[in-house]
C-alpha cells in the first residue's frame, strides 16, 4: 500500500541526509541489532534501546532492509499492542523478505 508522504516528512528526511544524522541513526540501530544477536527485536524494542524516536527507527530499518543489511521475515505478537509486528535481525542472505 502506498501512502502520500507529507511535505514535512520529505523535508525531515532531506535534513537527515544533509546533516549525516541518518547514517548515525543507521549505525546505532546496527549496533543494537548486533549487540542483541538473534533475539526477536521489534522496531519498538530497537527504539527504546537505541534512544531514537520510533518513527525515525522505522525509516532507518526500512533503509537497512532495502540495503540488504537487515531482514524482517518473522512476526511476533507485540506484548503492548497485541498486534503482529516484524522482528529484525542481521541478514545472512541479503534484502528484506
């Protein structure tokens, strides 16, 4: 499903790229995923551990999956919301599945 991206979201993304903060966030997320090994980490878990807003974490997770660094091919039920959510881990095969 495609969604319309607001102008402010696009501006925020461009600012992250320009300042290098995007790469820093990606690196921090990778540090967390590497540190926690093959544990089932959700975007909420990663945001809490990394100290980054969940909305920013979701964007960086998508980028890291597209780059083939992470995979999100499993789902678990969130202990807070009860919804099925993706879990993330380092990818051995390349690309999100």
